[in-house]
C-alpha cells in the first residue's frame, strides 16, 4: 500500500475516469516542455563549446539564442515540468489503488530527477551571463544537466512502462523499475528521438513562425538555423518511425488491440507527413511549413499518448475490474447510509436537541445520575467520533457499577449528531479551567 492509498479515500468510478484523462492532458504538457528543455540545453552546450573551440562568433550567438528562445523561465519550469509529475503520481495512485506496484515511489524518484534536471538547466542558462569568465563552469553545468535529463527520462519511461506489465510487479524491488523488457528499451529510444524531433520543430517554429519570428535572424545565420532545425526534425522523425514500430511490436500481447494498430497506422502517416514537409523546408527554404510541422508533431504526440492509454487499459483489465467493484461497493454503502438517514445529515444542533429530549434524563456532564458523568467516560472517545457513534447507536454494558444503557432507537445520522454534540461539549468544558 502506497502513501496515497492511506491518505486518500478509495476512488469512485468517476474519479478514476477523470484521473485517466488528466494523465493524457498533463503528459501532453510535460513531454513537449521537457523535450524542448533537454534538446535546447544539449544544442546550446554543443554550440557554446564549438563557438569557443573554433572561435566562431555565430556558434556562440546561436547557443545563447537557443537558450533564450526555447528554454523558458522558472514559472514555466514549475507549471510545465514539476507540477505535472506530482499530479501524475496522484492520478496513477488513484488508478492503481490497492495494486501491488509502488507507482508513487517510482514517480517520486522521477520527480526528484526532473527537478534536478530543470534546476541544472536553468543554472546553465544563467551561466551565459558569465560564460567568458567562467567557461569551464558553464560547460560543467551543461554536462550535468544533460546527464540528469537522461536519468530523468529513464525513470519516467520505466515508471510508465511497468504499468503495462502487471505480471512483473511482484518481482520489482528496486527504487525504480530497471530494464526488464525490450519494450522498455524501445520506448526509451523512441522517447529520446522524439525529444530531439520536437526540439527541431520548436526551433523552426519559434525562430521563424511564432509572432512573426525572432528579430535579427537574417542571411547566413537564418539559413543555418533553418538547416539545423529542419535537419533535426527530418533525421529524428525518420528514426522515430523505426523506434515507434519497435515499441508497438514489443507491447505485451494483452495490451494489443485493433485500436492500437489503427492508431499506430495513423501515427505512421503523420510521421511520413512531417518527414515530407521537413524535406521541403530544407530543399526549398519553405519556412511557412514550420507551423504545420510543429502542429503535426503535437498531434502525433497526442495520438501516441492515447495509444499508450489504450494499451495500459488493456493490460490493467483486472485492476480496472477490481476498482469498478470497489467503486460499486462504495456507492452502495453511500446509498444505504443515505437511505437510513432518510436524506438527513448529522449536525451538532440535532445532537443538542436529542440530548435534551432523551439523554439528559440519565446523564449529566459533571455529576452522576443514573449513568456515569460524561466527563469521566468521554476522554476515551476523544478524536474517535466513529466509536462513540457506534456505542450510541447500539449501547453495550461496559461498567458493572451502572445499569445497561437502553437502546434509544436512533437512526445513524441521529447517533452521529449526538456523538458530535457530546464531543464538542466535552472539549468546551475541558478547556474552561485553562481559560
């Protein structure tokens, strides 16, 4: 049982459905952001090193322009990079409630890795201000960020992949699922190539298409950025195609379905379209294709996420059945409780009325009447409303010095109201001497 299992109530069917949609939406936010941040950090590092090593001012300018244009700031880092992972952990915890998989632990490790990666990337971006004076530190921060990104990607991909292999859950004892299947290797390769394809498409879009393009990008510099962004998009889209086919082919049999194959064919068609447009952008300098390429990359990512959702649903069919059963039982319990209450809700006011009508004949708070004074018996029920409610509803003789309390024939909400009133009154009277 994980942290969320003991802190959150058992999920209802509508909660689980909402969680599944939230997973898709948050992934559509997180993956493009972290991909662009990784790719821009990598390119900035490469061209910063080349600019210094080859004494090339254009490369030095390009490295800083990429960082300034694509890496964003701290606000975006928190909203698009850190918060989605935490929320994904909560959603997966709801979807896998009671299952023998430590998904919250895996996502916690992923969150730490993502936070470290983002912090290092932001420090690397800031180090451009003192690059000339502290070039070694500048490169060191970049290399550390790239290394942290690779570990974060491994943690994220392995955590998501393990959800489609429920038969392996009892066998995993490490902090994150290690390489346990070829499908995980295929997903990791596909994810990394996807990050670089997204970076290339984002470079073209934000340098040339977004709000009229970046100012001051002209001539040879403009042509170089076009070739770099277009080349990245073309090369890694082709590689993506191979790794995507490998990923689909190595899915567990129980995760495969006709919908998976149909969406996979659509995905391959979109990748082909991106490849063709990237080629025309390179061959004919058609920068107008930048917006279409970037949009198609986002559509492809959405379809991949939906495909992943379908595969996960097929693999978790038994888990979904268990949660549906749990949800039905919870709804039946709520309905029964409402029926017993007659639609009424427990309240301190109702408890006060019942106390004055029934309880006061045998009980007082500070003196013995027929029954014991409340101040002597209520301490054991402090912070335990449920136990006191159960006793009021079905009294059991506990003290041989007093007669058994007769059953008052109260409804559940009435017994709860009395318990609420007694505990509040006890708390008030207990606090009086200290005032």
